[in-house]
């Protein structure tokens, strides 16, 4: 059986276009398999990113038939009949074809202080039991692998470039519940002063496309609840 892949093409020296390719397809052929076959046998100029090929690294994230997906986990047979449309993630600068610049993703994380700041008296190594309440509260939010799919699916990222985005706010939530972290005060100044939390409209696109089954929208709701308690507990002038 053969399938048609309609692939977005762009480079600095060529205009944006869509190019059709015909590829062989079996029951287990993935979108990534098809792209690799195209690159090796038909068009070596086609650019895309991948690494592990087994759904662990997230580097092959792209938009397939209008939805953010991992190319290595998406079987062509699951996409129905007809052409399969493949394009790069939204809201990221293009480098070439299906390859986007991921630096803005790291910048968004950095903007909310997404790196843990150890407390001065914190032990160099800390054991956090999986049975502890602290760990159970954040268990559903800590497996983000930075694939960028939630950012691509978020309409507010497109609307307001200052919005940190779902992945960054999900990370901020996990650190807020980490007793070892000393960066909360600085982080809250960003989250509250720049109105970062209010910009989320709760559409849930981020949660819908997350390949790890996380719910950034839920993390943002929890952050908002904590922000409300924080504001209400402030002493009145």
C-alpha cells in the first residue's frame, strides 16, 4: 500500500510550499518511518529532527493532520485514508522545513525561574519519598520532556508573546510545591506582576496534545489557586 505525504517545505533560499511524496505503508509504518524513507530514497534535502525513534525524547514533534503529534508514535494507518499533511510546530521560528528553533521554549522556562534554587541549608542530596504528600501532588506534572507540543497548540502563545506558555507554568507549579526550592519569591514576582497566570484562557489544548499525559492546564489552575491565597494573605496597608 502507498500513501501520500504532503510535507511543508521552507528554507532561507526557497519560498514556502507543500511538496507531495508517495511512500510505502505497512500496518506499523509511522510518520517518522515515512519521512526517513523519503529522505533516504527520494529527497535528501528534506529536513526534520529526530533522535530516539521510540517515543522518549520528543524531538520529532510536529503537526500531523492538524494536530501536534510525535512522528515516531503516529502510525500512518491511524490517520485514515487520504493524504497525510505534515508541517512544523506552530509559534516557533523556522530553521528549515520541519525543523524549528527550540530556544524560545528554553527562554519561556527561564522567564519564570524554572530552575530550582536550593535553600542555603539544603542537603546536597535530598531523598523525596514517592509516598510523600509533596511528591504525590506533583507526580502528575513532573514528566515533561520539553517537546514543545503544548506551546504549539496554545492559542494564547500566538496572541501574546509575553505569555510564558503551558510548559513553563507547569514547571513553575512543580517548583512551588518543592520544599527544597528557595526561588519562590522571585518566581511569584514574575507570575503576578506580569499577569502571566491570567493570560491562560483554560482552553485545554495543551492537555489534549501532551504525549506524556500531563495536564498543564490543571497545573495552571492550581497555581492560580495558590496565587489567590497568596494575594488574600497579604497584609493590608
